[in-house]
C-alpha cells in the first residue's frame, strides 16, 4: 500500500506561531513504525516553512514586497523544518529525503515522469519522501503556486497512484458546525462532497487551506480512486489508528 500523509501549518505550529517539534517528531515516528510493521510506503507532504521562518525572525522586520517576504521566510524556515524531520526519522533508523515542488512540475510530462521515477526509487530503498511547495521560487504572480498544500497532496496522490491520502489538521475531522462551538460533532463519512462545499467556513488560521480546500482535495482524489481521511494531527497516534482501521476523523470513500 502507498499512502500520502499531509500535515498542515495549523497542526504543526503552536499558538504563538512556533514550530511544534513534538508534533513533527511524532508524525515522523508514526510513519517510521508503520513502515516497519506494515511494509507500506509513505510520502509526507508538509506545510510549516513560512511559519517556521516567522518564528526565527520575530524580532526582525523584513522589508520588501509581501510575496518576496513570504518567499524569504520560507527559505529561512524550510531547512529548519527539514532538520526536525531528518532528526526524527533518523532516531527511528529511517532515511528521509526532501523534494520541493512547484505547480510547473505537474504541468510538464518530463517533470512528472522524473518525479514518479525518483519516488519509486525512494520507495524501493525504504526512503520517505518529504515534500513541500518550493515557496522560495513560487508566487501567485508567476502563476506557479499551489493554492495550498492540500492541492499539492492531491496532485502527488494522483500522480504516484497511492491507495490513501490522510490529511492531518488541528481539528478532529469535518464538523457539522463551527470548530468554536463545543457541541459540533465530527461527520464520520462523507460520500456526496458537493452537499457540503457551499456551506462551510473557510477559515485557514496559520495556513492557506481551510476546510473548503480539503473538500476540494477530497473531490479530486476520490474521483481518481483514492480514499481520503481528515483527522487531528495534534493528537499522537492518529495516523497509526487510521492505518489500523479505527473509525476516527472523517472518511471520504473513493468513487
């Protein structure tokens, strides 16, 4: 089985915007242990570079265009984010590898072929690809930015033909009300995604992707035969429980 795990900025950062190293290390440990116990292949799609960059430049005011500032923060934060993952995977004797992507990599047949081949090689050698948008050179002005890493996770899932996409965020799943309302409950399974698309709050917090983005991602991947889960990435053991068949979070069955 091949699985893409996407973890968002809201799950990876603390309330004051710092990288939550415990969450990053926890997801790396879970992936490592699942690889060893199941033999499954995993891709980790991670957000958090910009937030990490912000956390280390807090006392320094960056001057320039908004897009360029964001690109600079990503360039500062990405190696620190990747270092946290590399250390966590290494502690479980698993090698990880960084792959930074732009939308153009999914528009060109040769680039898509190269990406498929390098991921196949990594899987064959027990390596976990860790993917993120190449924010330092991506910009909406250049029309090569993803709307968010939910979209990146969807495109990767479809390109390498995975069996499952797990999207980890800071809520327990897709809720039947506002996350701020304590009476809101998780909807365990959603089959008709269009019924929910026009009714939801698209608040994005620290990242760019709100629940509307996640529903669109689910619509993309389920149409291609990939089942998708949304669950709480801040809770340790969430990924393991999903992979072991626990009915947690929200599941979108494939068409």
